[in-house]
């Protein structure tokens, strides 16, 4: 019979694995050009996604295509991967 500590540890591992699965199951497709992204998702909005922070910017905003470690992506796919839009509109 397992001790309570081991049982709790095992339950915690199972919960952590269950929570992590949805994040791993979705793969975000990024593009080096706006044209490629728009061809991939013609009915969606193309955003400029800051990959380290997972924050996106819309065309016309200050940081759109103006940061270093980023790529173009489809807004819906970026949102599904855990990214979000900028809070201050820049």
C-alpha cells in the first residue's frame, strides 16, 4: 500500500501531465512574411507575434514588424497557442 505522501505525489504528477497536454497538442505556425501568413489563413487577421512574450501586434501599431524575435502568425492560431494581444495598443 502506498503511503499518503507517495499517493499525493503521484496524483500531482498525473494532474500536471493532464494540464500540460492541451498546450503541447497545438502547434503554432509562424511565417517570415506577411504574404505567407495571409495565404495560410486567408479569412483570419495576420498579426506580428513576439515569440518570447507571446504578445501580438496588429498592422498599424507601433511594434508591428518592428521587434527582433518575432514572426507573422494568424490571430486565431496565436490565441489558441496561448498568445494574447497587446494591452496598450502599441
